[in-house]
């Protein structure tokens, strides 16, 4: 019941996994931004299942622009974008309607909406809803590019396999080289093995995605409550399966002294910079001009085909559930463009609030 | 420039570290709630520096109720609470005005506010601002108690020392037994040593706080954007030095398979419960009736007395800064009531949104 | 750039006059409300041009439900509704693109959106956008009906013709008896003559609509800023051509003494009521249990075919404009359901805020 | 329960008529604006009762700046301002506690807050609350002046006496020449007689205030919902006793044809202007560069000393009430600076949203 986010650059999500469509409205995009269907389709396609690690439904997912763009440019009016649902098979959900799947939102939605929620395919809690996020993210990225900001996410951990650290330039050129969107090809191979093993067992694995915003000017963020970290975090938790977030040295900062964790300032090419970036580009909730760096953990997708204990909500007795639908053993790689989208959307909002994005562009 | 948080239970923060006062306005508290000065003073006192681990300023911090409470009960009007500042010594800040302290918000505030910000004592970015949070938190806790919800935080990690896991009942009875607010007395002793060592070296250490909400009914949270995780995270990042947050199994979920991380449902005393709580009480952004469990990491406080590299913002040259003011070598224990406050405030807001808290109480 | 309204019952408008569609998203409707296409279509049809006073475009305007309703009931998810545009003829607008029509938003949109706005048919400033309002209003009315509240608007003035005062029961049964939606048939005839005369001259006339909410319980409204009057007023000004609003005795209260304008309280059937209703059902921004009564003035529609002075925005010289498209000489009767819709939407929002509308219905 | 208004320039009101203080927080004021106590005190003094038409309480009302201003300039932090209450005599209210005064908010507050509201002196519904509005308005005016915008209100109607129309330049120089803030001295004398007569009879009269914003650039307003009219109207209805608002020709536009009410565009000094200003400077919810003109009606103040019928809320029986406290027979002149304040605050918000007011000033 709160399907809008952003103060000046606002997106509103709508649609269900097995309903007619999944869509989004973007309100607050400046007029004059050149946008093509391809700009948006490209991001939607990045979110699609990859054949070699996914057995999930395949849909054309053709982007439709319903409003807000005229003659190839944004008009300043709300932009409505959607993809129609075509390949939904809801039969399996009928059978398990009263058997909430562990780790899924079936039970909480049932309670909250008194059983009236559209439970088919997870309804509003499905990963499919993020197709709307990436459509909005495509616009946000285009807008950020116009002021020089780039957003870049990559897989850094799957199961217990960690990728080696890479610099942004390297990530940028290699991230799409493998299905896992991991900039370390050696780690990527090991990750793939782990996923394949989980898939063979009807099980699943999670992982960690790092997302970096480059060229963010110092001064974005509106403390004390609308901090850059706080609003990025809030945005990230709208992605199903995200259960944690950290900035810069994050949780590992407990292994450092203040003298090690503080980033010394220094002049670089006439500008203030920091020697290290343990702050993840944010001090006091405001960007400091260094790359903004966050990491989110994606829990192992709850969609597994192994039999699990659950309850029957009709009889209020213990029961079991077994789901033999289509699902991914690891959704981390598909979540990479979604994480980028939500970071782009949030930074657009702060850039507008800071007056860095003008009312009219182009 | 965004000093309000909450949709139906809203708090607005004001005041500066070395200004006249630090305060808060609570808007949306139901009428009829019995509140005494002591209820609020108690929480403010918990946030105060402890003599054995702190050399920071000592102030009476006497709570004043300026509005919204009449005849011992809330009136439904905005509640304005404040503590006057009395012991501020700003002289040290004059000297380092153009030398931003590494790890602090001095530089980002300077950029954002064009140098007009009140930099004394960190101004709005000071931990002292959280005196306002705990005053609001006192009201929020009282309100939550009226519907049976309890909030409970404790220190679980300082530096590399981890506390043993404890059940809520044990935490409740032991958490205030030591200065560190750690429910594991053995770990607490080791933590104290680490802090004393850091203090002796003019350095600092960070840590991790766990916060638990007990008896939260299923159904709180407003996905897809106002998720329970998202709004709790946003609230937590308004606490200075918080750089990461996780729910339930959080970042460690990458070391689990889906079959291990999913919490099986089962009937307990006629109600739906889960056998484990890897979800931290939240599925699909909505509470599931289990305890809501989050952990935040507090970076080592940037206030250290060791000389550090920085820049001179007037001359735009490299420089150094050394701060010999009063500061804590570890702020984690003092942040415990602040984390509780922000969790209480956020859950109040969701409880109001879910219609669980009535318009009039008592 | 602010196309959402409402705090807990929120509608988001999208679409353009000559774009692909006009639509709306309703977020915050409780789950379980029974809704049929007909419920919504009925309100859309009421807004359509009437053949005897209108020469405007005729479109089927078939309502499509894209999301949020499953199995005939709301699911708690955002409800997306739209009508496709089919009969738009944009050729006339090409010719007058740089000649802003007096009284229209052509010039202000041009300035605000740097000329990138979709100017065809007035774009976002067209009365056609209100098709979205009435779709949302249909849901809001259904929801209000479930708690006994009724919304009822009627035409009380066209040009200088005033309708005689009528009681709600009489208005209810007669308002749809004539094209003008005027409960006084004698006045309606005179109004029609005035409109026909204006139409013959290529000119237009305005009027006043009164809207009444019956059975509103005392206690709705959230002062000091979200007053019932304030939010109703804000909602009304989103209807093109509305230039004024008053509640109860409104502007005529200047002709009364306090002793005449105050409504004495009295007990009626065991309840507190007032002997008169000069307050229009609102005291201190909060409903008092009497009918909520407001009146809005609709300016003479700026769409006239008489030649008018204007400027050429390309050459920045004085010029003239003559518009021979399709237009209504009086939009007041068509605005009646729109006024009802915006009142219903606003009262829904306040009813949710007051906890009168539950989270789940039915 | 909604005591904040404004999206980027936000004010939060607190305090009660007979509580400790009346105050306001302004959040979103750019850093660097020079502000003195006198700037604010001046506006507070304008709102004070005038000895010759008022018997109400006299208080020093000395403005205190609690936060957000340092070294004579705004810091970008929330600005907290208040005046302490000193002269409140609550005894009269104890006696009439269960007898709601007709035309007042006593009854609606009683219902909404379950009798826990601070009823003394009208509590939050008292005109005294507007002392906070004018303090915030003082900051808003200063800010608007920095970009050339001026706000100017005057009394145009008291009872049935109408002032002659005056041009802004004349209003500016004469408005403070008489107690009534009426730019037409002849009308002012008649108005005074009417007020004196009402006062002698223990009765009251209302009136109309016109408020004009000069030099507002074209492009302010955020349709379709955050229209310039809509947000100005919402702001005005937060002033006690306002029951109607109109823009430009407003309600009188029903007496015009479209060809008369449309304002023809023309080039004036190289800029687009309109020959007339029936639109009140607003087209399609967006400013058009002409003066923004609104009028609000202030109902006869409900505070009269004549005996009135009411009910006893304890016994639920009919009763009477007679109030012999201090009150104004006409509050219109005192409301003039309040209307200015709320217009200034609203236009500041839109100017910030349009990017016209920078983040840092001076």
C-alpha cells in the first residue's frame, strides 16, 4: 500500500506477476530528455532469465510507452511504461493457495490483505515486479548520464565464493562477459558450479552484489533523516530477497581502528579527495565526491523444489509443500540490473533535490 | 534539509550540538497517552556518557516539555521536547574550522551549506542530535507498550570481540548490568579492554548493535516501497556512524542454501509461527509475527586525537589536523538506546498505518 | 510534476489528451472491495459530452482494469485503470503551436516544460485528464458507500442564472433529469438558453457547482495544515477551470454577524447536531457531523471560436488566434461528476487517516 | 495531527493558546540568508491586537530563535522559533469545558481527541497559533525578497463595506495607515463603525482579504495536483476562520463570457504579458508571470459575548453558553499578515521546487 518512492523523482509501481501487466510511472523526469524504446528495452532484457542458469518463464517483455514521451523526448508529464504478461501459468498456485511457501511473502500477504491478495506467482511480491523498476531505472540512468554520473553493479559473492576486488574500469568492461555478471572470471566459474549443484538438488543459493555510483558530486543527501545511505537502503529493500546493506567498509569496519577507518583528505588535481574510501563516498549522510559504494546481500531464493514444512491456513494444521514450477536456483545475476536501477532512481531524486538536474534538459 | 521522518507518526529533529538546545517534535501521537517527564528523562539519561569509558562533556540534559502534553496526557497536538545545551566549549572548533576532520561530516556539510553551517561540535551531524531521537523514542516506546510491543537492543560486537548469543529474556535482565550494554558479561570485559586500549592510544573502535522488537503482530509493512526493512534501515542510517544493517540471517545467508535459510512454518499454540527466524521476522517487507531482528554496524568513531592528514579548505592545500577535545573511544554502548528509539519510532508509524494504534488511547 | 494526491488513499494521474491513453493508479484501497467494470464505466460515461450541448469528440472511453483487482475484488495492490484515446484529431493544434490560447495553459506549460510538453489538445491540462479522476472517484465512492457516506453534486449557477435551493433528497432524485445536472428544472431551462446563445456566438459561459457529502461522521480532518477544507480545496483546484471554492456560508458570511453565522448546537435524536449549517459541516478544519457542503466556481471555458489577441512565441510579436476545433460552450455539467470524484477521493483519504475505513473489507 | 506543510520549504507548527509557547520549525531554508530577530519580531508585532479595536490579551510576544541561525545567517539546519505564553487566563475555559462554543472547534476537537485536547483558549485551534505562521512567513518573505518577489495583503471588505480597487503601488504605501489595513481610507472609516457597533453589541463581523504576489516568474506550480491555486488554498485554510478562496475574477467569472474572462496575451517590453488579469496570474495551475491575486473570506469571528444555544457534552442535553473573555469583534485586520505569511511560505516552496531558489544564498 505504498507503491511510490522518491520525493522529486518519484516512481510508482503497479501490476502483478500473473495479472495483465507489470508497469511503472515515473513522475518528475525533466522535460526534453531524449528516450527511445531501446533505451528501456535494453534494461528490461538484462533482467530476463539467462537460459543456462534459469528454467523460469520466457516472455517477450516488450516495453510499451503509454504516456509522458512525445516525439522522442520526455514532456515533463508522468511517464507510464509497462510490459504485458503473456506466459503466466497459474495452475500450480491454485493447488498451494492455502500452503504458504517458507521464505516467501505468501503468509504475510495473506494476513495483511485478508486473503484477497492476488497470490498467483507471488503477486506483488514476485521478482517480476522489478521489471517496472528497471524500466524506471533506464530513464534514471539516462538522466544521470546527462550530468556525468554512471551506475555500475556486479556480483561479488555467490554462496561462499568471493570475487577478487576489481577497479571500476575493469568491472565496466568485463561485467557482462559472463552470465553471473561477475568481474572475476575465475570466481565466476566456481560460482556457476555452486549454482548448478544447488539447481540439481532442487535447492538455491544467495550472494552479494556491489553497486558503485561514479562521478557523484559532493553534496547529495538531505540529513538528518533523508541521508544518502538511508534512502539508498530503503530503495534496495524494495527488491525481493535483499536482507542487508552496507556502505564502504560496512560491517568489516569493526575490524578497524578509527585511525584506519577514517579516510584522510588530500588535494587531488585541485580538488578535495580522500586517500581511501572506507566511507563509501558518504559522510554524515552526504556524498563526499568519491565513488558511492554499497553492497546488498540477496538471500538464497526461497523458491526451491525440495519438500518443506509449512501450515495449512484453512485447517490451521501442520502440513508440507512442494513446488514444481519454474524457478531460478540463484537470482543474484538477474538482480544486478535491478540494484543498478534502484540506485539510479535514488540518486536522481537527490540530484533533483540538490538542484543539480535542471527542470528542462536538451 | 529533511529533518522529519514517519508518515503518520512523524518526528522532526532540530537543534545543534553547540547551539541553544537539541529538540524534537512528535506529530501523530494519539491523544490520551499518559506521559511523565521521567518517562522521557530516563531515556535521555541512558544516552549520556558513562564516566568510565567517556571523557566527553557532562550536561544535566533536563527534558523540557514545551507542548502537546496537558494534565499528564498527550493531547493529540504536536509534542515539542528539548534539552538546553549548557556545557558546550566551542573554542577548539574555531581553530580547525577550515580543516575537515577525516571520517566526520565537516567537509560534506561545508560543501552542502556553502560554509554557513554551524560547524561547532559537528553541528547537526553531532551524536548529540540523537538526544532528540531518544526523547521521541520514549514516547514511541510508551505507545508500543500500550499494545504489547517491546523494543530491546544490546551490544553484540566491539572491535573483533563477539558476544555469545542470548535469548531476549536473558538480554532484558542483563543488558544494563555493564557499561557496554552487552548481555554476555565475559565478552563485555574483553570489549572494555579493547576500548581502554584504543582510548589510551587516542584511537577508537566500532561495533555492532542488535535490536529486537518483540510481539510485533503479523501484517506491519507497506510494500513494495515502504517495506518494514526499508523504513527501519532508513531510520537507522539517521544515527551518526551507522554504515550497515541486516535483518535475520542477513549477510551470513550467503553461507546457507535456500533449504536452510527458509524458515518452515508450523502451528504453535494455535498460531502460525516459524521454526527458525532467519527472516528476522519479515517476509516480503511485512512482519510475520516472529521477533523483528536487525543488526547495525557502528563504525569506529571518527573522533580520535591522533594526528591525521587532511586539507585546508581555505588554502586548498594538504594539511594535518589534531583534535584534543572531549570524545568517546567507543560510542557503541551509548548508541544502544538510540537504535531502540529509531526502531520504536518506525514501528509506531507502521502500527498506525496498519490501524493497530487507535486515534485516542486511555 | 506532482501527479499524485492523497496520503493513505493516493491517486496518481497519467496520460495526455491526444496521447495513447488517460489513466489513473489508486494506491491504498483496502483489499476485498467488490468492484465491477460497470461501477467505473458508469462514472466515466457521466463525464462524457452530452449531444445537445456539446460538439466535442466522441469516444467509446471503455474502461480497462490493468491491475489491483482480481476475481471481482480489490487485492490491496495498486489499481491501474485507463481509457484508450481513439478519436484525437491533432491537426488543429499543429497550426497554433506557437500561439498560446488565452485562458488556456498553453503558455504556462510552454514556459515550464521548455516547449517539450505535449501541447496537442492541451496535453496534461486538458479536461480529458479528469477521465482518470472519475475512474478513481468510482472506487472512492464505492468505498465510502461501504461506510454509509454519499457524495452528491449539482449545478447551482450558469452564467447569471441561479438555481433555487433544494434539499439533498430532492437533488438526488432530480439531478440527472436534465443535461445540466441542475435540480431546479425551471432554472435549468434558462441556463440552457444561455449556453445555446454562447455556443451560437462561439463564446462560452461558466457556473457554480455545489457538492455535498452526507453522513460524514464528526472527526475527519487533520489540522492545523491538513484541514478538511484545505485538502478538499487542493483537490478541487486540480480540476481545470476551477478558480474558487467556499464552504457553508462562504463568501456570503461577510453579510452576517457572528451571532447569525454561528451554528447553535442542539441535541437531535440523542446526537449533537447544529440548527443551521453555515459552517458547511466543518469547524476548525474537522467535520462536525453535519453535511459537508462546498461550492466551486468553474470559469467560462477558455475554448471559444471567436478570434482572440495573443502572441507568437516564436517571433515574440503580437498576433491573433482563432480555434475551430470541437469544444463545449459550457463544461459545468460535465464537471459535476468530476467534482464528486475529487470530493470522494479526499474524504476517503481522511476516513482512512481517521481509522474509519479498515485495511480489509468484505 | 498534520502540523507540517510544504514539500521542500516545510514549516511545522507547535504550541497551544494557553500552553507554554507557540512556535514553528522551518525546514528547507537555504543556508546563508541574513536574518535578524527584528525581521521576525516585526511580523509578530503586526499580528498583535490593536488597542482601538481589540480587548484581547496583551503579551510581549518576544521572538526566540532556538536553532538554525548562527552568526546572523541561516545555516541550512531547521530553524526553530517561538514566543512564550505569559498572559493566559484559563479560568473562563474551565467553566465552559463541556459547553462547546458555536462556530468554534471545541466540539470537533472534543470528538477527534476524545476530550484529551488542551481546550484552554481554543488550544491548537486558536488564532494565537498563527503567531508561528508569521514567524515562518518572515523568513519566507526575506527569502522571496532575495529573488525579487513581494507579498502584499490588504483588507477589501468588512461586513458589507467594500473598499475601492487600488493598484499595488498605492496599497503598499497606504495599507498600514489605518488599523484596518484597508488601502481605501474612506471605506476604512465605515468599516470601523461597523466593527465598533458589533463590539458594542457583543457581536462580530467578518470580511475579505486580498493578497497579491508581485514579480512571480512564470512557471511556478506543479500540476496536475500540486497546482499553485491548490497549494495556496490549502495553506489559507490553515488560518482559523477562512471559509473561502478565489483567484483572479473568481466567483464573479460566472458573470462573464469566455471572451471577456480570457486574458489576451500581448508583448510588453519584450516579454509575454496579459492585457487583463482575470486568471489571477495562474493558468493551468502554473504562474503566468502576472501578479498572483487571491482573496480569502474570514467568517465573523465566532467569539461573541451574546448568549448562544449549545449542548452540554457531559449530560448530552441542550444548554446555553455565554463567554465574557477577551476577544476581537473583527479579526480581519490581524489576519492580514497571516495571509501574507501563508502565501509567502507557499510560494517559497514552489520557487524551491522550480529551482529558482538556490541551495545556498549570500
